[in-house]
C-alpha cells in the first residue's frame, strides 16, 4: 500500500488515532582477518494502529499491509481501547493539539545500486590494504552495516506523511599486543545518512583513514595509565555528544521526568555553565541535514527542534502530545516507534551541544596538567544525571601540549554538576551518526557536539 491508499482509509480512523505502515531493513557484512563471518540481510515490516478511548490507548499490529489487514488491525485497536476503557474508565486523556505533518521525504540514493558482491569486495580491499600496510596487528575486523527505515503514517487528525531514512556505516576494529596483553581500538565510524553507493565507491579513499587509525593504535600500545582524580580535560566531540545524549537527554524526556528524573525539579534553573546550550534537532541543524532526520513523529506531529538547555538554563523537556498537555508545552515530534508493532515513545532524535567560540588548539594550550579524551565506548547514566563511560583513546596534556597516549580509562560524574565547570566550547560540531538508543525499544539517533573543556573525574590503573 502507498500513502494515497492509506489516506483513503481516513474515514475509518478516529480523531485520536493513527495507522502506520512501517518497514525496517538491515544488511550486515562482517569480516575478521580476511574471512567473512556474517553476510545477512533482513526486512521486518507490517502495519499498526492506535486508537484512544477515554484515557486508554488500544494498540494492534499485523505483519501484512493489505487493505483488509489494515482494516482488521484498526478494528482490533479500537476493540482493545474499548476493553481497557471499560476496565479503567476515567475522563478523556488530555492531548495537546499540534500541527499535523503532511509531505514525503526520501533520502534514497540516486546512484546506480551496488550488488552484494561489491560490498564484500569493498571490505576485502580494506582488509588487504591493512594486512600489507599495518604490521603487528593480531586482529583486524571490518563491519559494513546498513539500516533503512521506511514509514507511511495517516492520522485521524489530518497527518499524511511518508519518509525513507537510510543509514550506512563502516566500522573498523584493530588489535595489537604488548608484553602478551592485547591492546585494541575502534576507529571512528565512516558513512552516515544515505546508502552504500553514497559513501563507499573507491576503497582507496579510506586507506589514509586506516593509516591514521593504525598510527593511533600504535601510540596507544606505548601508552600509560591516566592519573585518577578530578582533572581538567578537553572532551572531544564524540565524547561530549554521548554525554549530552545519555547523561542529559534521557533525564529530560518527559515520560522519564514524570517517572522521577532529577530534571523534574530543575526546569528554568541553572544546570550548566552559560557556555552550554543543548538542542534536540529534528531534521536540520546549523544549515545541514541531521544524521537521522525526523520530519514527523508517529503521532503525526510535524517535527521541529526542541531546545533543552539555553546558556546553562534548563528550558524544556521532550514531549509527546500527552506530556505536552500535562506541562503546558508544545510537542515537537519526539514520539517515535522503532518497529511496526511498537508503540510511540518519547525519544531523542539528534541531540547536540551547540558550538561555542573557542578553538580546539587554544583549549588544549590552556591546560597545564590534564587530558584530551577522544574515543568513548560503553557506559551508562541514570535519572540523577550520574554517568560513567569508558574511554578507549586519549592523550596527556602537559603545559598546554599533547603528550603520551593513555590506556583505557573511565570518566564519571553528575552531568548537571560537571557541565557547570565548562570553561570553553569549541567552534565546530562533529556528529556521531551511527547510534542506536535503547529505551524499552531501540531508536536510531544522532548525537554530536563541539569539544568541551571541563573538570571531570577520570579513572586510573
């Protein structure tokens, strides 16, 4: 079914209801030391409907997208809503009105499509170059991963919209050893919004990136442990971005605020230095398309940016229509579902610390004794904004100059206190475009930022 066919069923959709056709497509090639260990593609698609009766939502879904199945799913959602309403009763659930989204947005490639073999050959060429140019590795791994999300949505409130959002990335993992102990590193991901053909035509375009990545791993091989304690550090954009997402963004999702997040008591209060502003961008940021553009959400709300922190003051939360009504706010299109059978939840889209006025080199030069922290790895944060993240790559800063590389370490703290120590924010933004966020269900997200100078707890040996 297409958007026109689905719109023809509008008379069957209640005013507080929606029908969504939804397809997720994934493709992955995994190569370890020259051997293909995974080569898989999959599609998950179906239709879902949601209907509100009183204070109760009814949800139903099916793995088909025929006119008959859509009607059946809509009827099942209505029946579920009636059943829940009959048990729970209560006054109608307040929902904030919002502009209904209308339009079609597609980021499909215009280039001739590559065959599956072309993707295998691309990774094989990267591996062959690495084998020749990077001696001393005990393991080399390349992953090509694609994720496409296609949605068609029609609501009783007037929304009619379609989007196709593809993402394609290459991941590189190298391992060397020293004194019998493995030393490993993951490269920055390459790719972004688009398809294989948009990024990965000539493997030789990536040989220089492999050389630079290998050089960093060799520096890490000779690295030292960081000195534990509260240190003045410059956080590279990748690390600043994940902190903005995990330690700040989740605390200001309105459903988590209602569940007890620390941000519930901090609205319109200072939570950061006046150099810090954070926005959850919908589809366009600083004149460019975001890594994960969201033009409408799964309630049919036209997406717009959501300002979260402005000059250090917490100014807003991210909402769906229900929480927006509760807080007297305007929904900005943050209600998103990951798969066809999922309910829309309040989710981030492209969460970013806004750029400042400082130069990265000047920020490093101003540090007498500290660290430049680069590659984040796994970690966690909770609803108090307390966080801990692994850092896989970084350097000492001694008297304003980069020194020795450091071995794996951690950073930790309370975000709304750590952000008050920020003394400089760089003038450029780098996006991490390969992220998936887990919150009951996955969501594809972008996160980014400039480099940030602050005081942060760093782990040692």
